[in-house]
């Protein structure tokens, strides 16, 4: 056999081959290790899974809107902050801000949870502003009603608590992590020494940024429980110069509304000033308050809530038998004075002017909320869902008054008028100069005689209620008065009209 001079000796060939095999094995193992690590990282940090509730009402109370994805608070930081910054709360925990806890639940009604970016995150959902309780006696069990206004929840206090806490020197891993551990948090080593310390720093920076952007709130009169300045907070989203708003634009504070029977409201002029006529569009705008933006909105979850609300009903009057003779007399008065604007009954919303806007000159109620929604804001809102097809906002309009609302569940919607400036239905049937100038908000103890919540108690035990002053800008209790509104009726007629409204 002939051996060419250029052929390497056999032993040199084997010597060269072995390192190549070893290198290939090492490279393969490195690739496998990388795939395993990436897979483990994806499983841990790429999960996006909300807590799911089969029951529709439970889903409304605790289901996600998607807000946790971007605005969510890490669960154990949420649990720790009321202890770390207890001096910024009026009492113990989130309950002191009017948030409601049900037996067996570790989160209040209106707070949802989602596993996202490797951590459990929580944030508000629709029920935070649209669920509350009533009590028939001081020691009675609170009855939870989904869809009613959250007249005990202090949203401004809630916001200020987080802003003030973030600005405090205690908002650091050094102070928060020991508190989390004291709560027996089930954190592994990665969570304890990496994820949560980093989450504390990121959450502080996010809150400080929001604190600066929403600084205008600090200059407003206190909203009090059950109220919000919806559209001035919307302006922050579009970088309006909040320190240069026209004086008539702020404040625009109003009561949280009830949200039952949405199917019958489709096509009506919605929001207090009737600035939109599409239920779904109104809902997507409201979802900004739950931290959900077009890219993060959980559309399937929101759709479940919308479907339930289409035909959700308020509970019937629970405080004893309604006087049939007195109610019948009240029905005649209602048909004469109220039907055209507020519907035939609590279930039949037909009426000549129902769901249309009544000019401010006619209704005469406080105009601050009307003036806070401006034409430039309406134009900006049209850009929010640009690029999202049929979801794009196209129905926002500037109006010249307030919308005539159906009165379903009216007994649970106190205080009355759009800004919650009149404590009871009986008070609403008086001229404005005879309505209470000062009263207390936030109580869920019911006053069945006057139809509203008890408003003359400053406190119950350690719980203090908010003193509402109707002389404060935005809080006027004027309007909805005169012969056309029943304020000139006799006392007996007013009592009869109130008795009939209990049937709604």
C-alpha cells in the first residue's frame, strides 16, 4: 500500500478527533443547559395567569381586568404596606379606607390577583367602585350588593396612601422585606433576595412618577368616600397641563354610579353628563381606573363582567312591607312629575326624555362635572384605541347638561344628585335651601324612613365618617327643584312619592 506524504499518521488523527468530540459534547451540553434555563425562566417569569372564578358575581367582585399586568402591586408588598406605613391610614388596614372584606377572602372586594412576570400581582377591578354594603341595624350583618355605588370607599384616600408611603424613607427593601417575612410569606430564595427587593424599588419609582403626574389631586377639596374626579384624571393620560386648567374645569367630582341593567341602557347618553352612548366604550374607558390599557386589557374577562351586567338586577326593598295605599298615591305623583325623565318604573325605562341630556340651565345642578369634560378631552379620547379596529373610541361628545337616568335600585344609590350632595330622597324633595348643608358620608347603616344612608353620625366606635360640605366648590346641592320636580308638594305627597320609589 502506498502512503502519501501529506496523510497524517493514524495516531495523530485520533489525537485530533478526540478534542473535537469533547468540544461537541460540551457545546451540546451548553445548548441543552441554555434551553433548560430559558424554559425554566419562561415558566417562572413568562406566566400570565389570573385567578379565575366560576361564579359570575364572584368574577365581577374579584376577577381581573388586566390592570395587574402593568399597574399591579406585588401581592406581598400590598399586604405589607398597611403595616409599614400605618400612620398614613385613618385606621387599621385597607378596611379603614372603606374597602370591604368577605369571610375567607384575603383580598378586599374589588381587588383582583394575577400571576404575571414571575410574581403574584394585585390591583383594583370594577367592583372597587361598584359594590358596597347596607345594614338594617347598627349591629346588623352588612349585606353585600354587587353593582351598587361603593359609597364607603375613599378612592382619594387610597391614592394618597400609596403616594405618601412611596415618598417615605421606609419604602425600601430594608423596611419592607422584614415585614413581608413577618407575614409568613411563602417566598423562595429567588423571591426573597432578588425578585421582591427589586419589586420594592420598581414599585417605589412607579408610584413616585404617578405622584408627580397626579399632583393636582393634592390641591383639590377632599372627594370623600364614594366619589371620584373621573375626567380630570383622564387628562393626565394625555399630558394636559394640569396646573394651567381653566378654573371651571376643576374639580369635577361625582358619585360612583350604579351599573345594573346595562342592556336597557345601550344607546342612552351615558356618564353623568351623557358624553357617550356606547356601553362597551364607556366600560373600556372606565377600565383605565383599574390600570388596564389597550395592550394589557383582559378582553375575555371584561366581556364576562359586561355580560353579567347586561341583566344584573338590584335587590328588592328589604326593610319591611311597603304601604300599598301610600305607594299607589305615590305612583300617581311619580307619573305626573318623574316618568318622562326617569322611566315608567324601576324595570321599565321607557319615558320621553330618559337617557337624554337636560340642559344645565333647566336642571340647575352643580355644573363643575359638566365643565370638567371639555371638547379637547373628547378629541383626545378618540385616539386612545387607535389601531384597535372597532374598539377605537368614537362616541365621546361634549354636552350642555346632565343625562336623565333610570332609577332602578334608587334606594341603594344615596346620596343623590350627580355629585352626591343630598343625603336622602326625602331631602331631595325639598328646595335646596332646606336641604342639609353639612352631613356625613360613608355610613352603610340604612335610614328606611327617608330612603338613604344615615348621615348624622360623625363616628361609630373607632370608625369616623366624612363630613360633606355642600358649600365647597363642586359640592353644591342646588338644582332639581321647583314645581316641575316636586319640591312644592305637600309633606304627605312627598312621603307618598318616596314610598313608591322604594318599589324601584
